[in-house]
C-alpha cells in the first residue's frame, strides 16, 4: 500500500514531505487513501519563520491569515 509522509513542525503546522508508491500503484492500488505517516521536526515551518522575520507586522492588517495577538 502507498504511504504519504508529512512533517509535524514544532509550531504545530503539518507539511507534505514525500509520497512512497507501492509496486501496484496505478494498476491495483490508486493511492494511500486517508492514512498519513507523521514525523516530528524540531524547527518551525517556513511560514512561521517568515512571519517572525516580518519587518512591519502591524502594516498587514488586511491579511486574514495573520492572527492578532
């Protein structure tokens, strides 16, 4: 059976890492289904790193993804 791998970052976000197809992929098997394999990463994701380095975080009030603190 095929397997999907996702990173679980220290900030709590998940990100796609890789997809391992099985030998029957495309003939008898059509994907991994809903199963996911997670592995932990000690650093934060790229989005959180970019947000922390934002030179003017108060200048983007119209961004729906920027949470108010």
